[in-house]
């Protein structure tokens, strides 16, 4: 680094948001979803096709905050820049990413958008109410059984 020289870099919240979105896309792909990029700016961050129903769904990605004042409960602030909560037509699901800025292994959860501005969960309640997405390839999603044996449909 050169003394006295200013280096322009993205704001840390933008970096954390980009990392969270990349982790969310990775988790969906690992779980068998087809993830697409839109060519236009949308109210959602990700559009992906469900591997079981082949239906396209929309997702808003948010970084999970741990609230030390509430026994380290996880909170997802699901608000737009204007402070309003995302509505169901704007994003069908919320993806919360934990560890995008903490020094821990990241974890990714998905849950239905019910129009709340905040979603809270303890580790135990997240196991019941949210779906944790894997960050490793779930090969069983990419294989199927035939009379001749197991066929891998993707590398």
C-alpha cells in the first residue's frame, strides 16, 4: 500500500451483500435448483427453478444478524431500501445467509416470505421453521434409478 494514496473500494455492506447472494445461489444449485440471472433489475435477487416441480420461484437474499442482546437469536431484516417489507409478489421466498461476514462457516436458510419486516429464530426454531440449504453438492439430486442401475444425469 502506498502512503497517502486513496484506494476506492466498494462499501463493506455491498461486499457482504454480494457474498451472501453468491452463497445463496451456490446453496440453491447444490440442492438441485436451476438458478438464472435476470437481465433487468428486479425486486428479487434470485430466480430459480424448483427441481421437483419445475416451477420458477423468486428469492430475496438477506444477511442474518446475530443479536447478542437476545441470546444470539438470528434475525433477518427483510426490508427494502425504503423501509417497507417485501411483499409476496416481490419475492416469494427469503434466503437468510449466516456467516457472510463473521469468521465462521457460512450457513444458508430459506423460508416463505409472509410480508414481515423481520424474521427471528433461535437455532432450534430455525430447524423447525426454516429449511437449511446445503453448501455441498447433493449428488442424489442429480442421479436417478433405472432398471439398469443408477444413472448420473449431471457431472
